[in-house]
C-alpha cells in the first residue's frame, strides 16, 4: 500500500492478519522488533526493509494504533508522525 488509503481499506486491514505469515519477522526472535534503544530500532528497521509485506505491516500498525515496537520499518515515533501528517492532509 502506498499513499493514502480509504477508510474502508483501513477497516479491512485492521481485521486482516493473513499477511503476517509472510513477514520476515516470523523468522526472527520477537524481541528484535521491540528494542529498548535506538541501535535496536535501527537493526529492526534494516530487517523490515527486506520484507515483502513491509508496507502492509506499516499500514496495519497505523490503522490499529499500535504504539510499541518497530512495524513496517517504522518506530513508534515515526508512525505517529505519519498518522499526524495524514490527518493534517485531510483537514
């Protein structure tokens, strides 16, 4: 998914988790994606960049207001910025 997504797409995405089985993170320990420092965040983001479901993962985390961990190659702070920018763009 790229750009803006419709409300219906977000609702569908919020419920559908089938894409998770294809995630690169399935092959690695979960704690890698819930780091306690900036170095850990960068490591997780690099792993996400090679994942074929990265954009879907990011949209899922934003749609579900997930506020912990690295999802779709974005930290909690980055996802908040993306969500805020989208809200402002709609206004």
